[in-house]
C-alpha cells in the first residue's frame, strides 16, 4: 500500500483535473440519445463524482473543503448548462453527484487510514 499512497500524494492534482475534465466533456457533449450502458444514469453520476473526490479526500490537502465545494458547484453548473447544449439537466443528477462526493470522500478516508496503518 505504500506505493498507492505515494502515487496519490504525488499526483492528486493531475488526477483530479483529468477526471474533472473528462466529466465535463462527457456531460456537455451534445448527444441525440443517451448511450446504452448498464446501470442507471444516476449510478453513473454517483460513480463519476465518487471517483472525482477520491484523490483529494485521500490526500486531504490544505483547504480540501473548498475543493469539495468547488466540485459540488461545478456539478450544479453543468446541470444548469446542459439544456443549452442539447442535453438534459436534472436536479436528481446533482443529488447523485453529491451522494458520490460524500461516499467517495468516506471511501478515500478509509483507504488513507488503512494505508497509514500498514506503513
């Protein structure tokens, strides 16, 4: 687990930026219809935002709370912008995103605790 911990401490900013960019592009790219992927739309939102917060929550840098608030606000902004790019913005998506942020944070903190114990 030390390699896992070192990797996230070294690259948490890059990981977060790349995941945020991917979420943004996928959320704002116009589509005629939603792709057929197993699971529900809300599940995908939940997983995406849990993944987004993971590196930040694992490392827990100074002012991490503001980063989490930024992710929440970015999520809301995407939902507001989507109707203007021929997508469907839904407030339930924001709820799924928020749930993902919360659960991703908890899971990352558990991993951080385990990594600390195994060192």
